[in-house]
């Protein structure tokens, strides 16, 4: 008798989702599917809009990382208008972008991914949240999380108008500059954030790395996939969030492609399945071979660990030190351990904070030269950034009046869509045996997708209360055989 | 006495409304002390069956964000209506259809085509597969919710008691609304819980708006350097301030305007405005003129009007599903 386990809706990810796990006669996992039951159709309804409105429309794809879309879109309209932003504008864009990466990543550690480790994966669900983390690390640290988030988000509000759906990006620059008084204030906040970034890594070291069980969990086989990795790198092949070339390494770490975003269609294609509204991007030259890992399959991964895997290092000193320490401990590069995404995320937090300090130490950032007006006829452009959740590509075509004719988007989280399905299936296969499913096991299946940072990081685990998960085990004729609730 | 129960749900939305709740910062912990959250799928693991098992009206207030586009969203909205004393429409998508509502310029087929069909340049779909409500995989059957042709606002599907506007709602307005619910000091049913005046009335650039506004030439923000202190409309830049409700910041300054970008109307219209597009068109018709109004000819005025790119997509940026147009018929 075949059975199906439904987790519907899966919770704590950006948007809606469900997981279907099929069991065989003996209650072992045959396969699992991550289904995304939603589509909004931005590619179509942006047609007809003036291109300069895109940085204000596309952030609505994701309200958790609207800055990523705002910035990718702003860079795309630079390209559409063939205008280079001024040097100051690039600094200011980097400033708000680092601020976004910093607060987004930090919050993921404390609010979403962290609780699994800091509180333990099998803790009662009601404790596995931010309050549980505060219980472990102390109220002072908890207050610092909220305080850091507020200050960093204030930087974004000041320069971009709003954190949830920024508006300051224009072709050739930004709409608002920074004055000296604010620079000094923000520099102070940036330094405090850097200290807090270090503290956060310290917590990770103490709680996770000094616990042999966790180290075994991270470096075990349950959460391991050998895939290709993609990320933006600068001219020295160091991780860059704002600009550079897209680099791809194979499962052995060998560079197989390095290209400018303009050429993305030569390298990336998207597969469609009838059972999800989400598409499955893959490396075009390798081809779609199904939900498989290894060198023969075109499945690639994006986001923090993938970025570090695809690069040769970090551009700031302390982040570089932490990068080296991470790979030395994991014992391989590229590191294929999905749970190490959490660690890589904290290395990036340190980088973002260091880079933020560097940008604000440079008094030239207060120059009023924030805009270069477009003079050429708009036509077509591609823009790329590294969103918190991976490589993000926008591509617009316009008429000569700058009205959108076509839009294509390769959205960051989607880059991991095939890998997330594979990770869930593998974790389920490893953990659900002979029909035995309990709460701890279910949370460990969920940890497989949580590593990728399903977007709801900041809104998650915020409130006390029970965190139930309902699993229905069906017979093949659809009758509910067993209900497990937590 | 048992604590009042609150629920949060999202329909077709981006998650920004959820972030806007987290932006209450420490205050959210005070709220959590005063109420029991019984449903919040994006943040907590309550399932649909938890809601089904509640009594009628057992939830004091449910905050629903997002537009309505799928069968699942309709079903959930109806279920939450039944279980709740107050349904609060939270944010622009729920109130007005929001940005996802722009999809009403198109239909399901064209959206599928641009996402999964040959119009998408990165697609590799030789068998021309489209997502299906029911599909068969090797191990069994998988289901997806149906994707509707038209995006709707929440009140086109269920009765709504109050509205908190904005894309996304300002945390201070959310907090005021929560306090009003908890203290029972609520205004008339159907009210929008925000100031009922146009943004222009509170704008920091109000003094630079001339008594009689005239636009000689319509400018695009992408192609000019906007004066950071002067009224946008006076600069010829389309700003939705005249037809948009104030309240996006608690000091009255528009949050987009303060970084020198014009308003796009995410707070929806104040109550005196029935249709944003109609009102904005008439507002512009009065102010678009030539310096020498007596000699203005019809075709000159038309020439200026023609300079407004994408008037429908600009005026109805957040409100196409509740507009007089509702949708474009294809």
C-alpha cells in the first residue's frame, strides 16, 4: 500500500508552499515534492509600464528582500538607458545594499535558522523561536538584535525612503544623497553592527561548532548535495553583492563559466513541471537531467554557501579570516553541506558590516554628484545583483519611448528550487524509515529547506505560541490513515 | 478573562505586510502579551484545520493581506470571515488589489504564456507544459490551487469591517488599529483606519505649490533632476498626492517624497474620491494648460495629455481591481 504525507501549507517561508512525501509499502520514502501554489505574473503585467517605474513595481515580488529587486531593477534601467551611474551613486547604492544584506542575514540567524541550532532541533516547538534563542543567549543579545535591525533599517529608510519597497533608484544614479552629519551617525551604527556581527559569529562558534553532535549533523550525509554553484564575483574573484561577473563552479570547484549578466541566456535555462507554479532553473550547457545532483546534472545552487563556493575569497580582512576558518573546518571546498549555508550567511554578515564601515569612512560619499541623466534612446538591458537568497537577474526590453515590451526575471529563491526539492526528498528518505515519523524528524525535514533561507526570515518565530505541524498520512485511495500533530 | 484571539493571513502578496508587522519592533511583544495569535502561516505552524476547528466568531480580529487570485485564497477568506468578529483588510493589495492587481490588464492565458511559454526567453519547455490543478507523477497525484483570470480585492469576496491602507502599512497605523480593537473604540464599520485627507494637504512641499497650478510640459522622473523642495506637479512630474490618502508617515511627510520621488498612490484615495483615475484625470485636466489659457486649443491640451505615459498603469498602480475599469477585457 502506498501512502502520501502532506505538509500543507508548509510554514515559515516567503509565500505559500506545500510538501508532498510519497511512501512505499513499508513506509519508506519513495519521493518528495516541494510545490509552490502561487503565481502573480510580473513578467506579463509589467508590459506597458514606463521602464523607470520598474524599480518601484518589482520590489513587490518580495517584501522581505525588496531591496534586492529594487537594485537589480535600477541596474537594469541603467543598462536600458545606456547610462553609467556616478561614482557617488554607486557608493550610495552599495551602502543601502550592504545594509539590507546585513539586517536580512542577521535576522535569519536569530529568528529563523538559528533557533534550530541554538535551541536544538528536537526542542519543544514552542521554544524553537526567537524567544527561545533569547533564553539561551541572554536578553542583552536579544535587545541588540532588535536594536541593530532598527538602526540598519533606518539607514535604508533615510536613503531609499522606505525599507519595504525602496524608491530611490533612478537610471544613472539615486534620488537622494547623504550629508556629513548623517554619515557620521551611520558610521557609528555601522561600527556597532560590525561588533554585533562578530558577536553573532561567536555565538555560532560556541553553540554550534563546539557541539560535536551539530558538527556531525552539518557534515553528515543527510543534508549533502554535490551540485554546481553560482555567485557574483569582483575582478579578484571575491564575493560581491552589487556587481561583477557571474561565476559558476562545478562540484569539484573548477570554474566552468564566468560571464557578464548580459549573456545569461547562454548559460541559464528554466524547466517547467506541471505540479508547481515555480520554474526550475538549470545550467543550459549541462542540461536538465531531472532532480539529480552531480556533475552530469545541470542543477545549480545559489545563496550564501553557493556564493562562497563560487568565489576565491572575501574582499574584507575579517570576513576572509572567517571564510578560511569555515572551509578548514568543513574540510572541503566547494562545501556541499546544505546546513553550512547558515555558517556562510554569518561570514557574509561580517563582510557586509566591514564593507558598510569602509563605505562610510570615505567622506567622498557625501558628494552631491548623485545622478547622471540619460541621453540615449532606451532599448534593452540586463541587471544582476546577489540577493540574500541568491543571484537575481532582471531583463527588460522597451520601445524607443522607454515603455516596457518584455520582461524576464530569474528570481533568487527560484535558483534553488530544484535543489530545495532534492534536499527535502533526501532528508525525508534518510529520516523517515518504516513509516516512523515524529515531530523531531519532521522538523529535521524542514531544516532542509530552512537552510536555503525561505524568505520569511524576519517575520518568523517572532511570537510565542505553539508551532504545530499537521501531517496527514493517506492511503492510496485518499483515506486518512494517521494524523500527526505537533 | 481569556485573551482576545488574533489571526493573520496572506493571500496574493509579497510578504511586505508581514514585515510591516515585525516593524512594530518591541511593541509586538506587548501585543503578544495581550492577545493569543491563533493563525499566522508565514510565521507560525498553525494549519488550516486549526482554523476550521474554531467556533464561529471565535477570532476577535483577523488581519488579511494580499489580493485574491486563487481558489485557495477565496476559500480561506470565507473561512476566516466565518470565524472572526472583525475582518481587517491589511495593506494595499487586500484593500485595492495592489500591484498584483495590475495583472487585470491581462488574463490567465497571457500570464502563463509569458511565464512558461515561448515568450519567456529563458524557458526550456519542449513539451509546452503548463502547471495543472491535478497532475500525475510516478508516485501518485499532486494538486495545485486554481489560478483565477481576474485579481480581486478582499471586499469583492467577503465582507470587510475595517481597512488599514498602504503598501506597506506604516507601523504606527497598525499599532493604532490594534489599540482601537483592544479598547473597543472603533469608528464606523467600513472605515479606513488612517487620516482622511489627501497627501498634498500635509506635504512638506505644499508651500511651493502655486495657487493655480499649470503644467506646460509633462516630465519623466527618469529624465530630469527633480528639485528636492518644489512641488512635483509644479515641476511637471506626475505625483499622485492630490488623490492619495495621507498617513504613510506620522509626521505627515510622504515617505517617497522625502527622498525626492513622487507619490504613486499606495495609500489609496481619501473617502471623497470615488475613482482615483477619474479624479486624477480631472485634476490634471484642470492643471494641464498652456501659459496663455484663453488661447489654448483642444489639440494643444491633447498634446500635453499625450505626454503622460501609461496613465492607466500610473493612476491605477495600486487600485485597478477596485476601479471603475476593474479589468481590461481581452
